C-alpha cells in the first residue's frame, strides 16, 4: 500500500484553517514531485485512495531531522515554506511531505511520530 | 491570480488531523482534475504559489448547493467522500474543491463563506 506522510509543526500554533492549507500544500507538492519522477507510482497512489497520514512534531529541528532521514533513505520529500501573507514570517518552514511511497518504507522513517 | 477554494463541513466534528487530511484530499483531486483538463492552468497555479483558501459550511446540504453552483457556472469541482476507516461512516461527504480558477470567478460562488 502506498501512502503519503505529511508532518506539521505544532509550535507555530497555526489556526486549523492555516494548518489544513499547509498540509494541502505539502500533499500537492509531494504528489506533483512523484508524478514527475515516477508517474506510475503517483497514479497508483491516487487510484488506490490517495492515503494520507498527518503527523506532528514540536519544532523545526525535529521536522528537518526527519526530512534528512527521508533524503538519506532516497525517498522523495518536499519542504513547505509559508508565503507569510498571514500569521507567519515569510519563509517559515511549516510542513514536509514524504511520498507517495510504500507504507513499510515510510514507517521506518516516521513510525515513531504521533498523529496530528 | 489563480486559487483553489476548498470547503469543509464543520458539522462532522472531525479532529484537526482528519480535517487537514480531507482538505489535502480535496486539493490533490482538484489539482489533478484541472491538470488533465487544462494543464497550463494547473501548472500556472502551482508555479504562482498554489494559493489555497479553506472555507467552512455547517451542513452537507450547504456544501452540495455550492458544488451545484460551481458546476452550473462551468467550473471544475470535486466532491470528497471519506473512506470511513476512522471516525466517519464510509462514503460521508466531507469536503469539496473548486479550481484552480481565477479569484474573480471563484469569489462569485464562494465569496460569502467564512474562513475555516
């Protein structure tokens, strides 16, 4: 089973609409990245329900550590920065997305994190 | 300026992770739909910041009324149903996405709704 894992920072105390928009940014960017690199995988994910898991961390440092782990493991991952028109300083890192990728592979990197 | 409008039901009382995942489902599906129908528009939206606005309604009836308005106006819109593995009954309509489309056109349909 393929899934996306989207991880968001809770320390920024974003409102729930802002938070949802950051998760959506991450999901779309992650999907488009894999669509360009491995179209079959991206479309298989979409056709099998486009499973998404949203997890949380408390700091930017934690978030970037997981991004680094994903990168080192050869996984497709994207970093989302807020455009800063509301609530946050421009360029603030809010979320990352890893995948779509197989659950087994993703769980090795993010299995220890808690659901949002 | 192109944007996506994503509208979610508040009456389902989804947790914030669940809510964010529904918004992401809607955004990805809406993007992919427009990518297939009008690739230039979808990519222009992506390259200009992939603006997303998340709005709220209180009922399924309200949500479907807006979907119908968008459909009648010839806009690309998608309905998101939850797979029902957690929290909700399978097939529950949770959200819709309209666009990417120009702000002026979208605001005629959704300008009266409140931000999530």
